[in-house]
C-alpha cells in the first residue's frame, strides 16, 4: 500500500482510541469480537486463542518464552496492539512483575461466538417479498460503478456540489482532508486528495469510513454506535435483502450515506424498502494487511518510459493523467508516457515518487507482475532522480539581521532563533543571522527588548 503521510492511523487504531467504557460496551457484541479478532496481527490472534479459556493472568516473562529470538519484534507489536484495544489488561503483582489477562467482556463473548456462533441483529427478508434481487455479478458491477463514480467526482471536484450523487454530509467528509473549501471558489483536490487517488481501494475505503465516523461526532452521533453498526454490516450475507425497518435513525442515515459509496444497494418494494450489502462492506472486518484479495493489474511500463494500460475504465485514465502524459485512448487500451514534465506536475500536486512507483507495481499487468521487478529499474531510478533534482533547493522567505551592537546581543538573538525554530543560518565572525520569514516579527520584538 502506498505510504500516504496523512493516513497516520488505521481503522482499528480509531477503535482503540475509544474510551474504555465504550470499548467494553463494543465487546458486548459477539460479532464485534470476531471482527476485532480478524483485524489482529497473526501473532496477536494466536495469543488470544491460547488464552481464551485461561482465567488467570499469564506473566509477561512466560509469554516471552512462547516466541523464538527472531520473533521478539513481532511479539512486542502483538502485545502493544492487544493492550491498545484493551483485549489484554495488564496486571501488576506485589513483586512489581507484569502479567496479562484477557478482557473479561471480550473473553466471554468471543468464547460464546466460537462455541455457539454469532446472531445478526436482523434476518434476511423472504424472497416472496423481495421477488427478484440483483445477482452477485450485478451487485459487484454496481459497487465498482458507485466507487468509481465517487473517485471521478473527486477528480472533477469543481463540479462536486452540482452533482447529486452525494448528500451534503458526505461532501463535508471529503472536505475534511481531500478537498479545499475556499470561499467563493469551487472545491479543489488538496495535496492529500491527489495522494488518496493513488491508494488501493481497501485503504481508500478505510480512510473514508474513518473520516465519516470522526465527522459524525460533530452531529451528536456516538462513534461507538457507528463503528458497531459498520462492523456488523460486514457479517451480512452478500446479495441478501435486509429491511430498513430494522434500523434506528442513526443507522438509517448511515445506510443512505454508505449507499452513495457503493457499500450497500437500496431498493424499494411495494410495501417495504430494503438494503443489500455489496462486496465493499463485506471487506470492512478484514485486516488492512490482508493481501489475499489482490486485484488483477492492468498497467505495463516499458524501459523507454512508454505506458500501456489495458482498461476500459474512465477512472483509470484520469488517475494515469495525474503523473503520465496520455497520448491516445482506444476502447480497451490507454497509451501514454511518463515524462519529466508530467512527473513535475504530479510533484507539484503533492504526489511523491514512491507513491507513483507503488501504484505502478500494485497495478502491474499479470504478464509483467510475475517478473522481478515488475516496473523497469531504469524507470524507477530515473523517477527518483527527477524527484531528488526538483527537491535539491528549497525556497523560503527569510530576513537577514546584521550590525549587532554587541556579541552578547548577537548570541542572545541566535539562541532565541533556535528556541522558536526560526534560525536558518548564523555567522559569528560577521555577527550575521538569517531567520525564517514567519519568525521575523518575533525576532524584531526580541531585539527591541534588548535595547
């Protein structure tokens, strides 16, 4: 997955940030416990299963003996994840030795799930009411179409507010980090928005869901309730219809927003309305590190920087235009080239060279994906060189100070500049100082006080 600087946390980190009371309330659902278990690193899953039927704390030293020397780093990551999610509770004995035990609420409900299975809060509607439902193929096509429509609207962001595919609450979610919202100007993609477009679908989905939950707090909606509902949705059967009458007001509002993204499909009957989960919502409880569902790629890059994309998608064409020059497009083939000019435009928009390389590698056509490397080395090396060449010199506004009355005032000015993070350069012999533009006013006020 591309390393996108503004995605600092994944979805489970957001779950871990919930207050202890809300987190324990979340674990009262057997399905939530199963979803959390799925998200854990492999070693953390092993620890949970091993301790599931042990009711006494296990010492930290004993657990360290469970792993070979090469696995110490993975052991620390697993323990840290379990503690953050409050699946493990730390216990300190009289000898000041640390031990771990499973969260009682999580332990009890995960046991119940494994022994008796989990029950969904709602059952599928009978076929006599829904009559004909879309096939799984039709549902997949709908999900892809809706998701691509969302991404295309982001790319053509100047028209977002005039398009009816998204309600105002979803537009605000996009504007939290993907779109700028200047007064009297149409919204434009931010630097983060361009980076977002090069991420894979799984990472994009998690980002949008995370921002959606964060924005819901401002409307008085409990984040824990939304998280619980979203994770429960991931256990619903694909292609089955579920009545909207089983949802409360918060869930009904969320379903309408999720339908705009293609996570569910809404349908109306004569007497009842229902929603149908798609493959996108089914992936919500899967771990971000799960690479088993890797999609088939479509891009071939040649050593002469020519690029061939075997795709009929308008979205793929628009994404390639972010960093490549598209020369012509056939019904199932996009032909272009990676040039210095096209890359400089990408760098101007905040896209990094590593993100472009990662995108090309992840979307490599099956015929070249099996090769090592899947993208020619001369292309990746040149791409990094062009990025380095562009970033050699950084231009920043600055002010120069000289003619200090004494060495003591000069030293004090240098110390003050370092303190506020504004010092760029100093010359003790000539008693000359250069500070950043934003530190100019503070430095001037400081020197006035020295008189």
